[in-house]
């Protein structure tokens, strides 16, 4: 069987009992109740997937679609999505993703009648967004938003781009399209607008987590993201003709719910505020508009949503970026060992890099490449290979004990420009030991003693 979301949930419940919380009592996403539930789990440090089985649609009716959250809330869940088994090291996940990012998978075309996403097809006025359980996320949000990945196809070439973005519901068949200047999606929209054409787009509301992890790899414009998704899934990505454009636009056959629509040329409407990835409300802006043409879904479909600006969101976006940046830095700094975009920096703003340093300039070289690859990055901390970059206590210890502030801290102005309120300056901290001169040896416990002694029966 092809890999899909429902198969993943069933696998996790069998492999890791208790990893999925099934909420059976009524809960209303229109009144922020699904997000309030997730917030309370977060406050208690409970990192589990959640399936809300009894929710209401945007129209206030009982929803046929449960709402699913948190498949990326731990690195182990992400590793499970890639079929890796139990993680021995947190960097193992990044290394595996860095390998798959460089692979090209395959497409497999299946007829509509064999595609699960075509079990139910509604078109025209029947394709009503209000029939979905589209939640309210944060107190001051301008309205209900879809928060999953959109897919577009290049106008001239046969490649597809998958990008996470949000869609604010305006009317039953009309929603926003948050294609921003740093998105490949905006480039595609502009290509269509130059020819005064409607741009085909789909929103994929549920698929196997590996599909979504692939979409966050920082592949260049022109990459066929469907082939990258196949590489992450480790099997051909099954595609089927769309309802609106037929074989001219292929859609993921094993998706849960797909919304088909067209971006209207030269039309812009307001959206926001919306509580976004960095934990602040995004300001009001003008964005393109999608007119919905069709909705398709599988029997007993599960709708997926992201609670923006929380651990699930940060790991989803951050882990593939760790892998992408690792691949870039490795070309010029072969001594790089590990990289972490920690939750303390929302998986975007802070980067910890460990390396076996050969030359004094390598920490700064690695940091500058990271800034070029990630337009939100503000701080890069470079440490020696004996520091675990996934242990913030160790990173801060190196920061405190291995830096001379007069020579190891560097602020560079006018580097970033994506979010103006964040500022354009970046900082590099070289927290590696000098190559020359004396430096104290770090305390150690003999490795053979560590092997002889175990505490597993005393701690959970």
C-alpha cells in the first residue's frame, strides 16, 4: 500500500502506544477550542499527536472530517515518518534528510477511479469551504485560516512547487493566497499574471508527514517538488489528474482532502493579522486571491492543520532547513559535524553549528553561508565537535567559556531584509577553541565506566 496519513497514524498508535490522543468529546474549532487544547498540552510539556474526532465545520455543523495535529512535534515522530526507527542521535535525522534532499524520486500516474483522493468529488457552488472544520487559531486573527501546503505548476515547464502557506477564508468559494516575495509561488503567480491567465493551485489538507517534510527542504526554483516528495517517501509519488485541469495539472492521489482553485490575475485583497511562525501577529497586507473550483476527498478523510508558531511548526520547518544548510556548508567546510535550528529561535532565527575546525576562518565561513541560505537567520553560534548542538545547555556553556567577546563576536549590518521589524543585522559568535595556544582540557568521565553503569531501571 502507498504511504498516506491514515496509515501513518495507525502505525504510530501500534508502534508507540499513547503517542496519539483521540479527543472524542465535542470541541469547537470556531471558538478556538482545538488550539486551547493544544496550548494546554504544550504548557504541560506533553508532546503527542492529537486527533479531534468530534468537531464542527466553519458553518457550525458537525464535521465529517476529524482535525489532526502534531505529527512533527518531536524529532522521533519525524524520523518515524521517514521509516528510520529509533533515533540514536538527533543529527541522524538531519543527515538522512540531507541525503534524501539530493535524490530524485519518481512519479506514478494512477487513473481517477483508483485514486483515494477522488472518493468524493464536488464542483462549482457545492465546493463550499464552510463544509470544512477550518479553525480560528489566535485571539486577534482576522478570520479562519487553512495552514497547509499549496501546490503550483510552472507555466512553461513541467515542474511543481510545494510550499507551506496560509489561506484566509473570505467567502464560501474565495480565499486568500499568501504568496510572498521569498516564495517560489509568487514567482509562478507573476508568470501567469504577465499573460493575464488564471493560475492553477491546489491546497493539500492532509498527506503522509514525509510528503510535508519534503516541501520544507530548501530546493532551488525549478526543482520538481513532486520528485523530492517521492524521495522522502522512498516510493513513487502517486499522482492523478485534477478535476479542474485534467492531465495538465496532477494532484497527489493519496491526499486526504484537496481544494482546487485558480489565482485571479491582478486581484489583491487584504488579510491578517494572523499569529505566524515567529510568535507575533503578521501585519495586514494585500495578497492574491483564489477562486475555488472543486474539492475532492477520500472516504473517512482526516483534515490536517498546523498551529502556527509552536513546536510542531518549528520542527516541520526547521529540520529540513538544517539538512539543506548542512549540504551547502559541507561543500566548503568539510569539518561540519551537526547543525541545529533550535525551538528557542522558532526554527528560523538562531543556528548552532558544530565542526572540527581546520582553519581559523572556517566558523565565520560556515556562518555566512547559513545567513545566505536562510533569510530569517539572525544569530549563528559555532562550536567545537565535542559540543552537542541539540543541548542548549552545552551550547551556552561553550558560549560562556570559549569566547573572547572582543574578537569572537561579530555583528554584520545590512544582511537580511525579509522581515523589516527584525532588523537587517546578523551576529556570529565563534565559540570554538583556538587552534594555537594553550586551552584547558574539558572534564571527562571514563567511557568504560559509562558503559559499565546503567540507570535505566531507575528512571523512565
